[in-house]
């Protein structure tokens, strides 16, 4: 018997207040090893489940402003003036530079030219009015009368189809 085990067995004998034979010690040792293995399995399983849930939440999670952004993209698509500069395939969320300000009250959106990622065709600003958004006239990248561009957005997303 190793020294560490001997001290362990002596401690158990003292705790129980009786002398035990080697067979009884082996049974206690086996039970302890089984419990340790169960705990390790449980820890690994729990860690795996937590990791999987975190991964799913990260993969499935979007922005809290998803509905608002989609509404603004639809408004942009239905604006003949905005669309005369763009092809329909360019006006997608996957090809946009989007900023949300003041908890969703204002949204700035611009779409990339498919030929040149650095060239955004133009930015448009939308303001929440009741339950829906409206285009803000006289607001663009050169005339930002509300000073939104100088503020930190609550949410920003920049994606491009151009590679």
C-alpha cells in the first residue's frame, strides 16, 4: 500500500471508530473512483451542453433591430427616386452599411456598388414615426442636420457582396 492511501485508510478508521480489513478499504476505494468518474462525466456533459447552447445562440441570434432594418430596406426598395441609382440585386441587407441610433429611432442605410465596395451609392436616413419608419428629407451623408454621423450608433452592421 502506498503511503498516501495508508493515511487515507487510517483517517477512515479513526472517523468510523473501528478497524477495517483491506477488503473493506478496497470497496470504499472502488466506490470513490466510481463517483469521481461519474462527476467527471457530468462535468463534461454539462460543459458540452453549455457550449452547444452558447454556439446556437450566437449562430441564431441577430440584431434586436432586425425587424426595423428589414422595414427600412423595404421602404428603400419602394422609393423610385432611391432605386433609380441602384439595381434591385444591390438593395439587400447582405450588401449594406447600416447604423441604428437612439434605440431605433433613426436608421441610416447605404448600399454598396457591386463593382466597387468602397463606393456607396448613397445613404438615406429614416425616422420612426409611430409604428413605422419614414424617409427623412434633406438628410444624407453631406447634409446631416441632426448630427447623427458624429454620434456612436447603438448598432452598426456593414456587409458587402463585393469580394
